C-alpha cells in the first residue's frame, strides 16, 4: 500500500485553515503535521485512520492528530459525483503552545489528546458541525478564533465518540498489517449477503483460525465477528437512508437471515431500531 507524508501549509498569519475539497476515487494513504477535522458532505466508502478501517457515509466526521496515516476510498457508484468534504486544519503550535496553557479549556485539551489516535463523532449533533466549520471561512481576527473555540467545545461535548486507532505510534509492520486487514474488509464487503465463516476469513491470510483471531483483535481492537457486524450494520444504515427498500429486504441483503436478529444488532450498535433510524434520518 502506497504511503506519503504531505505538507499542509496553513497560510501565514493564521493558526487554522478551512478548505472545501473534492475526493478522488482513491485517496493515497498519507499523514501530515497539524490536526485535521474532516467532514464528508456527500459520498460513502471506506475510511482508514491509523490501524482502523471502517465504512463511512454522509456526515462522517473525524478529528485526526498529527502523523496519523489516513485515507478514504469512495464507493464505485459514487465516483463520478465528485464527493465533497469540509476540512479544517489546525496548527499544532496553537494546540501545544497556546490552548494547553489555559485551564478553562481542559475539555478541549483532552479532545486533542484523544485525537492523536483519531476520533469519529456520531449522532444528530454532527450535522450542525458543517455550519460551524463553514462559518469560519467568513470570519476574521478574534471573531474567527472565538468561533473556533466554540466549535471545539461542541466537539468535546458530543457524547458518541469512537477512538479509531489503537495507538498513534505505529510499528514498522503496520503497512503490511493494514494491507492484510484491508484484504479481509474487501472480502466481507463483496460477500456481505453470504455466510462468512471464521475459517474462510483466516484462509484469506493463510492463517489458522486461532492465530487469525489473535492477529485481528490485536490490529483492530475488535473480534472478527464484531467487526463483521459493524460493517453489515453500517451498510444497512446507508441503505435505509438512501433507498426505499423494505427493511426486511435490507436485512437479507446485509447478510441477516432473521429480521429479529437484524433488529437486535442494529439497535445495539445504532441505539435505535431500523425504522426509527430511517424516520430520524429523513
């Protein structure tokens, strides 16, 4: 897997910078100095952050720390639509030399500490973040700084946060491990309607099931079965929001043979039933 270190040059006289970007089909795995707040406005696919690989869809919001490798890959049906994202780059100097000195900003300091491993934000609050990021482009001077602090406080107060990478300091074997995890991820996505066994997944990496379980849990922080459930439920939520398909059909297309089990796993991960999710999304 290709990797490159990129330079993010925040304009002189500024401590943060907002860009409206369009994603190409494949984003090269890359890392850079400075913190990055990344919000997908349209599009879906898979996201890599450190040693975490997961599906994403509209309003996927992540905060990434310096030197954390990351990329996005857009789903094939959407590659011709130039998916858009808002990106806010925040200077390391602002965080390490300024905000960390202010006791009243402890919650924001803790936020950036967690961001070294990458954070994904979820819930209804995420949609309001887009407005706050875009607002920064129209403000200047102290007004823009105040708006930034308010944005960061909003992020710190979002209750549903997921730490993405097990560690921000990645071993030399990381890229080989990432390629192997990606192989498993792609296989699950291609065969999501079918029964996928532990033995089949282990065979993809030429491992015995026991060795594969230990390898997978160590690299992703999840068991293979939990990882597969997360992918299936993410696909289901994407279909619920973007199609008129009956819930029972979505259930079977995402690999569940029993609607009751599908409802149970969906609610355990999304904190609401499939019908509630569809209603709330719209």
